[in-house]
C-alpha cells in the first residue's frame, strides 16, 4: 500500500487487492474511498474550500481559500491527528520521533503523524511511503518539513 501525506492530509493507494482491509484490521483505523484513492474516514468529507472563521471539520478556518483538501489544510495550518481522530493546528503536535536511514528509505516506529518533530528538531509536514509486508513496516521515500 502506498501512502501520501500532504500537509497533514493522508491519501492511501492499494497496490494489491485487500490492503485496505489489512490496514484497518492491523491498525484499528477506519479508512474509506475518496475519488479513486482512500483516506481516513474523518477526512472523506473534508472541504475543498474554507471561509475565515468557519468550521474546518473539527477545527476552525483561519483563512478563506480554495483548492484540494491538502491545500486547504496547508493554508489553514492544520493537520489530521489520527491518534485523536481530529483536525488540529499543526503547532499543537508536539510528538517527537526518529527517522533512521535503511538503504534508500527512512524507517520509523509506525505511521508518522504529520506535525511530529524529528530527531533534528524539524517539524514534519508530509511524506511519501509504502508498507513493506516483508519488513512489517512503513518505508518513507520522501519527507517534507514546515
């Protein structure tokens, strides 16, 4: 399964049949369809626009903008916190984590929460990853920072 986290908005892509149900049974997270991909159930109805002061799922918009859901998240400085099932300001994420180089990829303990702070003190804004069934872990090929 491939995963793209853009500005705290998560998109999953099955690379073989059954990966979505495997992911849900292994993690307990619910994901569902969004266009031709999948996302966390809470994000399925994320808007493609925001109005300053209006609701943005469980958060509040700080700007008026439109674009893809991840563009709206970026402009409003929010991310989806899958540990709390809430959209929150990226500044509220204080979790620290470590990325380790493993060949051509980075590995970490579990799925990276956007907004987490890496071992060098950098706040992670997004990443690309795929799940390696052989290793039993996510392999991260790109990591972007705030």
